[in-house]
C-alpha cells in the first residue's frame, strides 16, 4: 500500500488544514485582538482552547469556527483578564 494514497493521510491533512484555517480566521477577526486561542481537531471535533478577555470574544470565536466547519466545535476557552 502506498502511504501517500492512504485515506487516513488525506483525512489528517484535511484536519490540519481546517485547524490552520480556523486559527487564521480567529487571529484576524475583529473583536478578537489579543485573544490567545489555539485550534485542534480531535476525534472529529474542533477544539478551541486558550484565553479571551470576555464572553463576547468567546462567543465570537465559537461562532467563527462553527460557521467555517460542519464539525462539532468544543469550547475550552477560559475567560480571563490579560495581565
């Protein structure tokens, strides 16, 4: 079997691309300046982790991720004031 034609290889590549695209969207979204949000895909779900200064920023990040992908989005963002 040729590794480069394996369906798991393409699935992993698609997951990486999805996470990278969402992270890029979050990095340049209005209202999310200064947020520290990481994006990962795990077991078919998008996982958002990090910190945001307020609930509105958390809601915006979840909304952006949800609009970009049909995968479920899990929010592990902590609201905390930056120091």
